[in-house]
């Protein structure tokens, strides 16, 4: 029987490795930019075409490579960053696996132009699908220029599963931002189809965050700084009032490397305990500096899942650091020094015994004296005196006291027209606004309780859906257009959703520099903040992780209804409560909100009577 075990060809082995390392164009950019960082670059430019499907180009001014090095860099397990097994336990660089360029070359057309600063001539290498094409000298700038063309050209199954250009571009921007946030000392640039999306100058960590996420984030940031023998923690957290319902601005970095760490995320969440709005996440940009030998970064092909030697101790340090910053920057209730109208409480002293307060009483005061004109009694007089001359009580008050023997005034009895009014009021249901949150109304079977916000959401949702289905949605122009500065990923997201939002009555225009201008909003959203509506739509998109592919109009309508509905805490008058009830029962599904939550509940008569029987 013939042998069945054999060695895989290098091209097949490279494609298997590429499946672990290269998942989409953003993965290519991550590997190439990290290599540029390791090359001590001070300027890194990233150029993509068709969201990286046809071209990914990374240009840096780093150390460059020699003629021999550039050829070996495309071989498997070739690296300049590891010389022995011991080096794996003290990683100081970003990329070290030695498979990045070999994996990319296996599933794309690779071209490298590189020159060292001391060399007069550079080198050009071309590889296509792991097949070496050519190598020749070339005149080029010092540093390295790597071009990846036609990604997954020889793996059609992988290319078929790539998302739309807008989705892939957002992944590229997210990966680019993570590296840029970790290295503010490097200048970065990102271009898509000839348009510059980001230009980040060399600066500090705070300014780098502002350049990426906009000027508005500056007022949210609170500094975190702690240094111990175990670890050094620095960075910024956001104030509790700026917490968001969707993830996206939670960043951990260790030794200038982005990482995901759910365990440490719980430490930050614990520090914010009881001061965050419900169902929200705090934003944070936290940088760890630890000894390389105490960190294991080689447990995942993308090196984003990292293990620490003393995770439990670091968890405690991180939580204490965040809590300290929240308290240090007055993010807890402060003392109110406004004492106008307040009782002046004396300060107790150990050397002074407390004395009971004395209330001055005039025992000679006569309440029946006509000169005083007051009606009370004098506790200093005996009962015989006080009750013996009781006739004196009403002397002088005859004109003010109604006659007991005379007829009542006409106004004491309802007239004929008032009778009709009282009858109509008695026939209309009694409505009560409980805690400015619930509408209470008696019904035949008991007491009906309606959640006013959820009811309004259902009313608006069905109205928005009918308007969009019939094409009768009317845009309401803003008297004063509102500008909104977004992060690069959110800006791309708004451009992707522009068509759907326009159908709902949004008039959103490009304002340049990752900013938009909101000139019009849908009808029935008068009291809603346009900025908050757009931010809520973005949060919904990022939390669901899909481009409203299942039912885009329904999801947008639900979000608009949630943003525009009456809020808890708003007092409703009788007419407003009656209008909500009438419109709610005219809906197709009055019992549940668009999110599937209960709107109406009824406490039965039997339950009410049972409660009183239990108390008797």
C-alpha cells in the first residue's frame, strides 16, 4: 500500500497561513503598517482603491531593506525580529511571526520597492500567488513601498465573501485608527480612491484622539495616570454623562499594541458602577506599559488577544485608577454651598453642653380682647373664665358669619347649564398621570396602566411606516441647520445610509472634514434633537452590526420613533393623555412597543379586592 503522508507545497501552505492572518483588506493593512512601525518610520501613508480589493499600498520612510533582505522577507518564517526561542517571551516589536508577506503574496500580487538610507539604489521584487516573478534594481525613495493588488484573485471563494466597499472601508478605517492611536509620535495618512480620509500629524495621545474622533470629544476626556512596580497605566476615560449605548470607543493598548480584553473591560465597568445611565458603555483610551516578559502576545494569529502574568492584580489596579480619576475630577456629587433660605445649624462643641431651646410665651395675652381682633384662647386663664363668656366669641363677627336660619345662596346649588357640564364630566373616563410615566384609567375589568413613552413609540412607528410605504413622507427643513463632526468610521457610515435616511425626510449634506450638515428632519420629530437622532441611528447600526440589510426602513422607523417619543418625566394633561390612548388603540399592535416591550397592563378587579381582603 502506497504512503499517504506528504509535505504540502509552499504555495498551499502559504494559503493556509493566509487564512489565519489575512481575512480581509483591513488585515493586510494591519500587517503592513505594523511592519512600517517596526522599521522606525516617522511617516506612514496608506492608499486603497475599491476598499482594498484592487489595491492596498503602504508607503513609509523607515529603515528600508537590502537586496537580500527584500527577497528573504517574502519567505515563510523569515523575520528579523526573533533569533531564538527565548525572544518569544520578550517581544518588543509589533510583527514577528514571519508569515505576513508570505501569506499576502500567496493570495495577491505583491510588489515591493525599498531602499536603505545609506544606499544609492533600491530593489524591486514582484511575486504573484507565491510565484516569484522578478527582482531588479530600481531608483526609489528611502524606506519601503509595498503594493498589494487583486486581493484573493486566486481564491475566489474568499473574495466572494468580502462585504460591500463601504463595509470593508470601515474595517480598514477601524484598523488604521487602532494603530494610529497607539503611535501618536508617527504621522499617518489614509486615502481612498484619491480622497484623503485622514491626515494625522505627529502629536500627543490626547490630540491624536481629538484628531480621530472630533473636537467634541475633548470636553469628555478625563486623564488616568497610575504607576506601580507591576504596571504603568495612562490614558483617558470619558465622563459618565457621555456614555453611549453602542460599543466603538473602548480601546486598550499594551506596549503600544491594541488588544481586546473583556476581563479588564469589566474592571472599567465596575469603576463606573451606579453612575452610568442604564444600558450604556463608557468610552476609554487606556494604555498599559508592562515588562515584555510579563505579557504573552502570541496566543492568537492577529495578536489582539493578550495574556498577562498577574491579571488579577492588574484588574484591581485598573479599577482603582479609574475610580480615582472619576473622583479627582469632580465626577461625583459635589457640595452645595448655596445656603440661602436654609436653617443655620449650630456646630456642636465638646466643651459646651447642649441647651434646650426656649420659646418665649406671653402669659398675659388675651385672645378675646377686641383690640387684638384674633380668635383663639389663652392657656393661662382658667376654664370658668374661658367657657363662661362664650357669647363674647361671636360679638363683632355678626356681619362676617352666615345666617344659619336664612336661605342658602343661589351659588350653593348647581344651575341648569352646570348640570350638563357635570354630567359630561362624569361620563368621560378618569385619567391620571402617575409619576409622569404611566397613564392610569379605570376600565370595566379593573385598572388599566399604559406606559406613555412606549405607547407614543408605537404610534409614531406605525405612522412612519405608513408614510414611507405610501411615499408621503415630508421633510421638515430646519430653521437653523446643525453641523455635526463625526469620526471617520461614522462619517463613512452616514454616507452609506444617505439614501435610506433621505427617504425618511432627512436632509443631510457633506460639510467636509468628516462633518455633516443636518438641514432637514422627518415630520413629527419637532421636539427631538437632530444631532441625537443621527447619533442614535449610528449607535443602532453599530450595535446590530448590519447595514439594515433585513428591513432597513423598519429599523430606521423604530429608531426615529424611539428618539422622538415623549420622554419619561414629562407631565401630560388630560387632552394629551386622551390623545395617546385614542391613537394607541387605533394602531395595528397596540399591546407592544416596536422593540417588543409591553405597553398595556390591567390590574383586575379581583386582584384589587383581594389586596383589601388581605389587609382586613
